[in-house]
């Protein structure tokens, strides 16, 4: 697999330099970079508490306090009582703040517009998509840092079985023709300890909240594995952990010598299907091998 780390780091350093982020003084005349971000985010939100803004800006409470107090003193923002919670103060832009936001936006828009003049039109979509995806990936890496992905252990069996049954029931995948009825559900560690199989769990603070694995596809040609029992509790969804886990499973499949990875799913599991498609899985017209589950109505495969 191609190593993208150094090219991305090099491009990121260039962005930092060209956007003058190494100059800690000013974004535009009269505003620091932190003030520019707070004002534009507050403009987009309409009103927010300091805590909400701090979460959006990824700033600690003490830093936010200094930043907010400075903008209050300069008259760019105002503070009012939150009708729903008298202990909270809602921040919003003043007329002076809105005028400042206009200046900041105009400066930033001009900066982007001039740069795009040096990019052919057919490549501009790729820039937007790439920057958006990378920014999202950085966010996922930050908010999911407390989660650990590791191989399953015997003591994880009860938690994994509970998650499989809970999530499959949530999606209506209940009955003898679904994998929820597989004998291995209560003994996942033992079922995936054989050569050519692997199962990983996601844990936070010692609690297992999801998992997934792979093993040889029964009654299929040699070199084909099956993606199996990849399910998460709701707390894991939207954190990018599915992408990370699936990538680890596919790497394990390659290292085990498999040439293809096959999976079965359901039409109404739209988020899962989208995840699989982003990883290069393609739909096929009929099932492969024999998984023992006749109720699934979507079949996908990926070359490794």
C-alpha cells in the first residue's frame, strides 16, 4: 500500500506557511487568528455558549475565557442570559462584530479565489473533496483517541455476543436465516482463533462497544475470505471508527494471503453499505460460497 504520510505532511506544512499561520499576530488587521475563527464560527451559529464555541474551536476552557473576554471588551460580541439555563451565558455578535465578520470573510474569500485561479477547473472538485475528507479524518482521529482497537480476548465473549444481538435486533435481522443465530456468537474468541481468521474489538475505558472480523468463506474457491459480524453500539457511530476497523480487517486479510473479501448485508443497512462502497466493495448479483445465511439480500466483494 502506498505511503501517503510524508506527502501529506509536506503539503500541510506548505499550507501553514502560505496561510501565514506561523505569524501568531494577525489574521487580518485588528484580529488574531483565534479571534477570526471565533467570530466566523459565532456568525455561523448565531449564538452559542462559551463551552459550545470551545468545543467547536477545539480550545481549552482557560483559552476560551481569555479570548471571549477580549472580544467582549472590544465590543465585537455581547453576552446575554440563556432563558433555558440561567447559569449559562449566550454569546452573539454585535453590529461591530458582524462588520468584523464581513471583513474576515471577504479577506478569506479573496484568498481562496485567487488561489483557485491557479487550479484548472477540472481539478477544483478534487481539492474540495480532498480537504473536506482530510479535515474530517483529523476530527475523527481527535475525538476517537480514547478508543482502542485490539484483537478479541476470551473474556470479551459475553460483551461481543450482547452487541451482536442488540444491533442485529435493532435492524430487524432476527431469525434462523441470519448470523444472529450462529453458534459462534457466544464464543467469538474461540471461533476466530484459527489460522486465516481474525476478530477485533473496539473498547473504551475497558468496555467493549463494537467489533468485526474475517475468516475463510465456506464452499468458495481458495483465497476468498468473508467479512463477518461487524457491529457497533450507537456511541461509536459517526466517529470514523468503522473506517478504521474495516481497514485493519482488510489489512489482516491481505497479510493472511486472501485475494478477495466477500460480505453479505441488507438493503436497509444504508450506512454500512456506504462504508463498504467507500472501501472499494462492489455489488454482485448473487451470493458467493455458503455463509449459511439466506436472509441477506445484498452481496458485495472486494479485490485485495
